[in-house]
C-alpha cells in the first residue's frame, strides 16, 4: 500500500495561517450533484470548501487530508463533516462511496506524476459509476517570471512547471496535455479558465474541470 507523497511537515507548519482561494461555484456543481449526495473533499486542508458546501446545503460531507494540523483546523470549522487522516492508499473508505469528489488545488501540491496517478486511481475507486469529479487547480502560467522559475527547477525535478516556494514547499503547475492524459478515465463535462490568487496573494490563472466517471474507470 503506497504512502502518500504530501509534504506533511510543510502543511502542518502553515496549517494555522494558510488561506486557500479557489472559488467553489455552487450553481455549476448543483447541475450535476444533488445536495443529498455524498461528497468527498479529497485534500480538504483546513475545511474551507467543506464549509462552503455545508453552507450551500450539502448534508453528507467527508474530507480527507494528510496533514494532522490542517485537519485539526478543519474540525473546528466543519464539526459536522466526517474527517479522515490520509496516510496511505487505499484510504479507509469503501469502493463507490461517493457521488462527487472535489479536488481543489490538490494536484499542484503533489509534484510527481506518480502522485497524480495515485490520486486519480483512488478517485476512480471511490466514485460511483457516473459520479462527478470537480478539479480546481493551476495550469502552467504564461508570464516570464514564472516561466523562468519553471526552467530553473526543471533540472532538479525533471518536469517543467515544478518549482520551490520561498517557504519550502514543492509545487507543480499543470501542463494541459498532462492533465488531459491524467483525466482520461473521465468524460469531460466542462473545462474553463478562471482568474484567482495564489496562497501568497499573487494574481494567477486557474482552471476548473468537471468530469463524469466512466463505467470502466
């Protein structure tokens, strides 16, 4: 059973101060998911998205994260949600448990191909056939400073788009071609770009994706 490549020490260290910014579009989500459906926030962090889902009327909420510090903060914010420490795959959750899985800024926090593939395989296992996956994350940015940073760290990490932050995290902005290959088990329902801020308050471009689990996933 593979352990989870998740930079736990970093996320525990910033758990009290981290601020996540990817917007949850409730109106778009409810086109595909009923408020009574079971929803999993995969990489829930301190529970911001779970809290927004709860406020929007979703009643069967589960969050998993590899950072005990983040989960402690989430328990205070969303005490009614079921929260689970993610230490290895498979998670301690039954197959086909959820109608929807949300991944908000999760893939960018797991910089390796192997970690991405493990996450998608686990999402496939946990989703019901026909279930919905919602991803919000960062594509490769086009500005010169970020492109220079990608190039600077390419030699160390072997992937254009991977970089180190000033406070010690290793992050990855996603090549669109890699993301499409990664999401091959799902039928794409929507994909669009959005403006947003990074955790550090810098302007960036994000994307939001909705896919449906294929029966053969």
